[in-house]
C-alpha cells in the first residue's frame, strides 16, 4: 500500500508539473514578445526577432548568459555599451537608451521565471510527498476501523439478540439514533424545477439561458482558441516596426469577441448586489474589463502605442480562465504573494542601505557601478 500511494503521488505531481510547465511557457512567450517589442532596435544581438528573443529569455531563465550585460546595453544604449568590438559592426544601427524598461524587464524576468516559476516544481514535489504521508496515515486509520467493524459484525447478525449484547444505555442511544435517521419529520418535496422555471420572470429565464451558454465547455474552448490565436499573432508581428493592417483588423475582431463575452457574462450574473464585480470571481472580471478597456484605446496614439501593445499581451493570460488546473496553480501562487511582498520589501531595504553605503565608499573610484544610488542598487 505504501508503494501504491507513493506511485499515485508521483502521478499527481507529474500532472501538476505539466500545468506549471504550460504556465511557465506562457510567461516565457510573453517576456519574449515584450523583449522584441522593446529592444529589437537597440539590441538586435539578443532581441532581433522572436527566435533571438526566445533564446535570450531561456538563457536568462537558466542563468546561461550575463544578464547584467543585457541590462547595461539597453540601459545606456548599444552605442555606449556592449557593441564596441569589430564583430559588432553593423549590429548597432539605432541606439536607444531605455533605463526604466531595461531594469524592470530583466529584474522581473529573473524574479518571476528564474525564482518563482522554477521553485514551483520543487513545491509540487514536496506537497505531493506530504499528501502521501497524510493519505497513508488515513488509510491505516481506516483499516483499524474496518477491523473494529469486523469484530462487532455479529452485533447485527440477529436483530432480536441486540438488546442482550448491549448495555441498557448503549441500546437506548442506538435506538434513538435509528429513530432520528428513519426520518419522522420529512420535509415536503420542492416544486418541480420546470414548474419554477415557468413561473419565473422572462428576465430570469434569459439569465438562465445566458448562464448555460457562458458556462458551457464549447463557449470556454471557443474563447480559449481566440486567445491563443491572438497571442500567436502578437508574437508574429512583434518584430515589425509598425503593426500590419491585417493584424490590426484581426485585433479589432478579437476585441469585439472579448467585449461580447464580457457583456454576456455581465448580464448572466447581473443582480442588485452587482456580484459580477463583488462576488467570488470579482478579480477575474476586473481583469477582463481592464483588458477590454485597454483594447479600446486607439493605436494611432503615438506616445501610448508601445505601452498599449505591451498591455495587450496580457490577453494571453486570459487562457488561464479556460483551463481549470492552470487557474488553480495561478490562484495558489497569488495566495502566497502576501507574505512574499514583505520579503521583497525587506530585500529592497537591504539593497537601499547597501546602495547608500556603496555610493559613499566607491563613487569616486568606480563611478560606472556606484556613481549614483540607482546604479549602486542595480550593481548589487
């Protein structure tokens, strides 16, 4: 039995790890597209297209490349750092310094992919082993109860002999429980569901139909297919300097589908408490609304165009709503963020304190790494 439980825990662990791997692949894909959109002109050696970007993101995730060099290239611009050898001639054609985006992109990538996502695999193995121990103990307790039941089996072999086999108080307690379980006060059966539906208001009937539609497997997988298609197109067009006309038309069509889906779900759950935005799934609905609102912002707003394209990548994570195991993994991860934020805040305080000390000690001798507080914290 112990070996059987162990094998079952390994099987469950492999299933959970598969969905963690799927979620990790989605995050890698999003970071790849973001990197190509942000840095393809300044750093073509790492983010020239989707293939180069994917290789760079995987190398950053597995610590197989010098991530600080990639930060400096995009922090200062390729003309100032990283592209100064003869072999790099012709690569740096459009030097653009992006200090904020370079630091935010690389640091968040390392934090999420190289630390959180990869450690999820270890967490799954540990959890399944713990559940194996718990289930083994429960199985042993169940076996003890079965043995006790076998020893008292002859109690029910002859109903006439039960009073002679039990003491007076035990027999009275047993008969009282049997009377209770026999059900003297039986509730009146509920009205037939069809009769209640006929008595409902037309609006309630329509809500029932909408709920049946939006909760159907076909509807969920249809939306999931649209989300995956939109993500693939976003990745394909990431290396273009301007979004193609056909991609823009498809994006509007997808946005229309998202808007219709949001309206259907809103009216399906509409009540006086507005539980669509206050109920159990309120954060998912707020996220869906945010994505649709972002999509309504016109692409011809030049200053906001790159940011809008990046935010629309978040559409891909709506696929989590369709696949329940992915939703469980993401919710479990979000549940641990409360304690994790305190750890991040403590780390920030330590970096800040050592950054101030580094500027005071090494700013004159090493201005490149400790010339300012921001550079010092980045170096640390």
